[in-house]
């Protein structure tokens, strides 16, 4: 889809800038309008207790281990130079290779692991993989350009996500600029927690900002997300005043920030700033399994996704205030 914005005409992206990319998700449908390719980066300054992508928080590559896929073949311990993987026994599990009726499974010592990736090379069941690969803007752009026909037909484009894209600001800026120069619609999912000048720089090459507002109260934000929110709110107001297209998104977490009063506070903030669009994102309980991949305890065990009636009640608060509200998306 051709762009009419001439502000980028004299800018040239650096296609050799390298970033740490976690994943590229083609045909995404919940990260902005139309069919999109979502690019997920490593590194986030927040530590939300409900984080849907805990494997994206670290700024370094790390070994992801899905133990349920391990078949006990024993190849990874023999390959690991740090002896971070050992083979142990467990009760027999259907589908696993067994010795005298006892299944074997690899156990990972994360303190010893250097994420060298040698174990991944021999793990044919796919239980082990490295989260985070150094990738250039040009390499990702080639994938994006191959998807361009789907963007054109659906009104879609590219969404840069994380982690937090501002954590890799140089890569993110050049990638978004390169997409715009190629005529691709750009969206960026952001926590808003970055220096204001960095956020402004990234917003200048972003067509749609998907901006998380988790709490209005800063003490609650620090308690559940690890950082205060004054900078986040300041950045939201600054970008809104500059006329950027912003859709506020609220991840609704059961018993944490999904009360009627909390959503009403958020709605009042959004209206006060002058924004018109808000998305309420139901809690996704499936994220808990990802914490096992990185060996981190999950704090919200037992929390369940809100039902349709509960979400509609929250949506009604937003629409009554005159906001265009979407559940999910």
C-alpha cells in the first residue's frame, strides 16, 4: 500500500543494523489491522507478573527448554561443553524412549548454561531452542517484502513488538523506516517505558502505536510491573499531543487490574488525553507454560480468562465514555 507521507523521502535506513530477534510471526491477526507480520524483539524493562512472553524479557539469547518434548535420547548431555544438561529418570511416559520401562529426560542447569546452542543442533524432538538470534534489518526486511501482497489485500502490514522495541531503539527505528520506505504500514506495540526522545524518534516512523496502559496508579504499576508509570503516562500524553495515531491497550488481568473502578480510571485518563480508541485484552492463561521454558516460577497459577459477560461490562464503561472500544485485538 503506497504511503503519501513525504517526511521519510530523504531518509535512508541502515539495513546492516543488527538486532536480537526472538521470533517472526507471519499472518498475525491480533497485532493491528489486517493480515500482519509481527516481529518480536528481545529485551523488556518491565517484569509484569502476567507477562505473556516471559522469554522476551531478557536482553540476551537464552536456552528455551520444553521438557514435555524431550524423549530422553541422551544426545544433548553428550554435546554440552558445560555439562549443563544431564540425563535422569522419571516415571514412564507414553511416547518417550524407555530403558527397562523407565523413561529418561534431560535436566537443565541454567546456572551452567551459556546458551551456546550446541544442544539445539542435536535435539531432533525440538525440546531445545535458542530464544533470540542476531538479525539485520535487511534480513527481516526481505521476509517482510515477500509478505507484501497479503498486506495490500487485507489492509495489513508489519507490527514490531517485544519485549519492548525501544530497548533496541536503533534497530527498531531503521526497521520501521525501511518498512515505510517499502510502502508497508507500520505498527509498534510498546510499554511506553523509555526516554521520551526515544519514543518520539520511533513514533516518527510508526503509523499506529499500540500503547499499553496497565494501571493509572503508579504504586500498583510498580508492584505488578516492576517500574513506576509516570514516564509511561508522560510519553502517552506527549505522543498524543504530537498527533500520532494511538490505540491504548489494556491487558485485563483477573483480580489485578480488571475491576470496574480501575477500567473507569483508565477510561478517564484516555478521554482526558483526547484519544478515542481503546482495546481491552482478556487474560490468556496459556502463557503460564512459557515460564517453564525459561525455568521461572509463574505467579498467576489458577487465574482464568474472563468470561464474555465480564469483558462486556468493562467494554460498556469505555463506550459510555465515548471511546471506540474493542475486546481483544
